[in-house]
C-alpha cells in the first residue's frame, strides 16, 4: 500500500488509520445522524450491533458515541494522541483503513 501524508499509525498496536480533522468528524457525525434519524426501522437496524431489536433502538442517533469512535484506535482502543506518521510497510496491501482524529490536533 502507498502511504500518504494523512495516514497515521498507532504506536501501541501498529494499526494504520487515516487522519481526519475535528471539523470533518463534526460534519460527518451530523450528516450520519440526520440520515439515521430519517431512515426506516429496517435501515436503522443495519447500523446497530447484530441482534438489536426494534424495541432497543434509541429514539435519536447517539452523536456523542459516534464522534468518540474517532478518538480511539480501531484495533486496540488507544488514544488518537498515541499515533505517529505512517511509514511505508506499516500497512499490508488491500486492508481497510479506518479514520481517526489527527494526533496533531
Ligand atoms: Zn492501536
């Protein structure tokens, strides 16, 4: 995989993410919440953990929980502050890269 400037690596476990800004997180969270809040029950369930029942669905999408996912490593849960710029060979070819708040923010 080609490493670009916006890619960061978790110092704890080595997982590669792409760095995003606080503004991006705010915008993405608002947009997703608006989409989810206006979706059918069937669609809402697609975005919940497996086994969630209609009666378990929250009335409104939890924006705080959504945006907090950007503050932790996807793999080990470490803070976005414990990241460094990615180097070549940090990430294998063909893997999925998750977003995280830029450690420089
Ligand atoms: Zn990690």
